[in-house]
């Protein structure tokens, strides 16, 4: 089923994106200084948004493909 494949690819993509943004955010916090002030909050906000989207996609995956 093509839609199932698309949902699986989207799920994996967003989960990887959340992980990458989380690692970048933590790295920015540890780096400190001006970079931390400029980017750490924005990266954490982006992580929360990506987590929300990933959860919605995973819930849709579970709902539509509960065979």
C-alpha cells in the first residue's frame, strides 16, 4: 500500500529530525556564549514543534493501519 509507505517514511524522517535538532540544541547549550543565547531557545522550540508533528503522524499511522 503506497500510503502506508509514505506514512512510514514521514514517521522515520520526523523522528530523525527531532533527534538531530535535539543534539544540535544540547550542543549549543554546552557551547555557551553568544551562540547559546542566539540559537538554543529557537532550536528547542523547533524540537517541540517537530515532536508534535511526529506524534501526530505516529498516531495517524496507528489509527489507519491497526490491522
